[in-house]
C-alpha cells in the first residue's frame, strides 16, 4: 500500500515546463521560434542545415548549442540523463525536426526488414509503420515525462486528404505518430511567413502568423488559455513566460473554429474543395 501511495503526485508538484510542436513550410521560422523560448537551448539537429536560419538572429544563435542527431536511442539516453549536472545549463530542448526524425527511423526499419527478406521491396509496410510509431512514442514520451526543461519539436508540413476527400494541412508524419506527439503537447502551432507589401512603401516585408486552434483545414491545438485562433508576429517566449507566471492554467482542447478565423482567412474554400462545400452545407 505504501508503494502505491508513493506514486501519487500532488498538484503543487506539477512541472512548470512547456511542451509544444511548431510546424510549417520551409521559411516559416519554425527553428527560430522554437529556439527563442528558453534562455539556453540545446538544439538536436535531424535536419543538418536547419540551424543556418539562426545566423540571421545572433541573439538566439548565441544562446543555442547544437547537437547532432544520431538516432532514437540518443533521445532515450537523453531522457535518462537530462536532469544530471551535464545538462543543468540548458532550460530548453528543441528537436528540429521531428518529422525528419520519424522518416529517418522508418527508413532504418524498412531497410532492416528488406535485408531480412520480410518485404520484397524497400518500401515501408504496415509492420514497419507500427514499429516506428512505437519507437518514436517511447522515446519522445520518455523525454517529455522526465525532462525538467521545455521540450519543443518542429515539423515540416504536408497536405493530406482525409476519407471525405478534404485536403488538410498537418504535420508531415504518419497519422498515428502525429497523434502520439500532439497528445503530449500544450500547443501545436502552424506557422506561416508570407511576403506582403510594406505599408510605408519601403519594398516588402514578412507577415508571420501562427494558428493555434484547429479549423477544418489546419491541424492545431492550444491548451493554453487566452490565445486567439491566429497570432500575428507571435512571440513564443512571451507567450510561454506569461503562461508560466499565470500558474500553468490549462483548458480543454477546442472543437474546430470557422475556417475564416484561421490563417486561410476568407479564401473561397468551397470553390477550392467541392467536398468541403458539401461538408459546410450539411452543418
């Protein structure tokens, strides 16, 4: 009985750390945004050149230490060692990108199954996907559960057609893996960076936006209260710090909001997707 009671965690012992996923297309500032959150960041690179964008932001680059990604076993070892003195100086871990990490592991499993003659072609089969999902889930959930640090993942984006034929923007990884990773996060943000005319007539500038609540066509999530559907020029460090100071209040995940409130704005979705027009008319 004593051993059982020892497993109870009082509310005051809740870990004051942020877990999130930022995803988007190339140039959407995923890496910069993720590395901006903490005071000292360990950047685990699965995309060898992803860090280069930090050179345009020396204040972020100076507080970031890079670590080469060697495989999922490295993440598991990091989960075991993350709270030792060797990592005391870091308050944030960033895996850039989780989508490449998943693809890398799936390639290894597929290659092994091909060499063992489990498959006739070096193409992932269902057992390969399941093995990869379980390995990724174990590694990331172990890190999230044990690290007394912020843990942020980044991911590339992809368009995925669902069973009703509607094309949605989501994280570039198998659906089951995506579900495992988003489930352990406080926030899943879809980042965009588009070139817009400068209102002062001085050439062009970037308009950065982050959608944190789901719409019909965009995967997103926020359990942090008080955030709008779309945040213009998001300051992730300010958002996380404000959340921590306010007592880590969490809200239930919201149902999808009207698409017009998302990053796609007032795009004529019914013209672009007849299936979506039918879906909307039936609501």
